[in-house]
């Protein structure tokens, strides 16, 4: 019979806990890993929120410019005008008003007593009316002296949003030159 003496140190070592030195090394590494993961999650969440804001802002700008373009092209004439308010005589003879309020930072469309907010968070907006005749050597048109001589409406605006208390996602300047097609009919 062959007898071997086995060491009990392996069995004892398997039952031992973690040493203080291992804890002192593992804790900072785990904290560093946890900090890195948390930072990545915060950055990713902020990026997704910014992207959603930008897409929503771009979509609202496109809807507003499409509605304004349709209305101006189909209008009979400009009946009144200020840099923040545009009154049109619609194709059915009803007054159609686009108005920008600096207090609420909104542009609204009103017709027949019904109002609809087209833009929110608008930092500035301006209407400019002009004649159809181009200025020589440029793409500009001559400014209209009165609403009665207006054949072109220029509109420009900038909108932005706040995210986590900071103004972000400033949409580039939206600008359109819209020609009244039905004028004189």
C-alpha cells in the first residue's frame, strides 16, 4: 500500500477570505470602472436628448415654413405688415395673420378666429416685404414702399431649445423668400 501525505495548506487556502491588500487594490479599480460607466451613460443620455431636441426643432421649423409658404403663395395681397406681424388677404378673401410674440417666443397663425402656434422657442423672427423686381447684379429684391406694392415676403427666424438648463440645439437661421402668386387676380 502506498500512502501519500497530502498538504492541508491548499484546503485551508481555498477556505480563506480576501486579504486586505486585495480589497485595497480592487476597490479603487471598481470605483474607477463605475465612474467610467456612469460618465458614459450620462454623456450618452445627454447626446440622445440633444439629438431628439434637434430633430423635433427641425421638424417644427419645416412644418412652419411649409405652412407659411403655402399661405403666402395663395394670398391675394399683403394687407398690413410690421417686422413681427404679417396680414394677408387669403384666396377666399379672409384675413390671415402671422404674428411673432417676443414675450412668448412663439409665431402663431390666425384665420377666422382660429389660432395655431407654429413655432415655439423662437429667439427672433422678422418679416420683410419687397417688390418682385430684382436689384441689378444680385438676388435681392427692391423693398416695397407699402403693403399694397408688396409682391414678395421674406421671413427669417432662429429657434433654440434648453436642455438641462442650458440653451442648446440652435437651429441655423431659417430664411425664405416667398412670391405672392395670385396677386392681381
